[in-house]
C-alpha cells in the first residue's frame, strides 16, 4: 500500500513542477514590469515557501516510514549538492564584477538579515528568500524528529497561527517582509499540508470552484496595485498571508490531480526545472540591461531571454551533472518503495 501511495505521489509531482514554473515566472515578471506586477514577486516567493514546506516534510516522513529514522547528514548532503554548486558559480561571477561586499551575505545565507541591518546588497537583494529557505532546511528536520508535537496537525496548526500573528505584530514592515522568523508561517503551512496528507485526516473537494478559485486568487494578488515603495512594503505584511492560504489549496490540488489546471504542461515544467538558476540570475541581468538600455519593452524582453539562457546553461553544465554524480549518490537513501528525493533529482529541482 505504501508503495502504491508514494508512486502515485511522484506522478502527481509533475504538476508541482509546473507550479514551480509558475512561481518563478511571477518573480521574474515582477522585476521586469514592477509598475504593473510589483506584488507578483511576493506571490511567487510565498508559493515557493509553501511548496518547500510540503515537499521537504513529505520526504522526511516517507524516509522515516521506510527506514525507521531520518538520516540528517544525508539530508543536509542532498540539500548542499542541490543548492551550493549553482550558488557558488553565481556568486563568483557577481563577486568578480561587482565586488565581494555584496557577495558574502548570500554565501553564508544571511542575505535577509544583512539587509535588515542596513547593508545594501544591490543586485543580490533577492537572495533574502534563499536565506529563509536555508534556515528552514537547517532547523525543520531537527524539530520534526525531536519534537513530537510537530507531527500533530493541531499543534502544528497552532504554531502556524502564532507565526502569522508574529508577522502581523512585529513593528517593522521591512522585518515582516524579509526575516526568516516572519516568513516561517508559509513554510509551516506547507509542512502542515504534508502532515495532514500523511495522516489522511483531511480530504478537500477534488473539483469545483474550491480548487479553481485559489489559483485565480494568486493571479489577482500578483497584480495588486501599489503606488510607492512604502506601500509595497506595507502590503507585504499581509498579502503573503493570503497568498500562502491560496497556495496551500493549489499545492494540494496539484498533488491530487496531475492535470490540475494544465500545470503539468511541458513549458511550465521546463521553467520549473530551471527555476533555481533563473531565480539567481534574473535580477543582476535586469539591472545590467536597464543600466545600458533603459527600461523599455525591448530591453526587458532581452533581459528575460538572457536570464532564461543563463539559467538553462546553469542547469545543463552545473546542476544536472552534480545531481547525477557519485557524490550525490553517497547521500541517497533509496527506500523500499523506490521513491527518491524529488528535490535532488534531475527532473524535479526545487528552490
């Protein structure tokens, strides 16, 4: 039975690849046309957080069920192999061109707190979300193993509510927007989804407006009008909370149905595959093109094509070879059901 359930889950993760592709397009277009789609980046990043919480928790629970334990060194090894090579290449290029002062915080996954304490990372501004993700990868497996309450939906749900309350209550809008502690709620919602799925305690409707409306809601939130940088940061306190709730339903629906609203189509899945490298490279490229050519439709189209090209190259010559290397194989624990970590394979990379 476990084998059948997990095999079905892997098949349905094709829609999550497409959902990841949609998320990265939200982020990229928010930086290409901020006047019209400023909040799309919030939506895309929040969707990434929910996806990460769901996928990582599901994998940890599967590993424990299959092996009786979770091997933390193997987990951290897989994360390092997935994330560090592309990051090292990216930061090496940025450091050589723009200097090392803006490079060391992303290197140690402190980009969010470095900015909160006054350091301008310039074209590395977007690395704040990578820090949030990495802090989650470091802490959550330990909590899941060591704190029994994290496996109980009631207590995990209460923790998420407290984290939402903290985001709303923290005095600084900028802290609410970028800090790991104020973004943990979105990752926690993804974790809660995985726990509910593992326990079989929640079965939402499988079709109808309940499942279609949230995706439309994410699109609407991505076009939420803002008129200033101050208003953007203020909106960023509450809009990701709504986006995270919508994202939960969308992720659940995508897992339940591989053809959910065409998310499993090939172009979206391809963007999902290169999403990590595209996230890394797009902002410096946009900055460079804008400096040389200004912000026109032609220049922004050129920036998009260059970013996608660099991401495709990164995937082909940096990320994919590492994911099929002998080094990666050392950290793989193949369970009896044959399900491997889909966030470290060549088919399903994750930010």
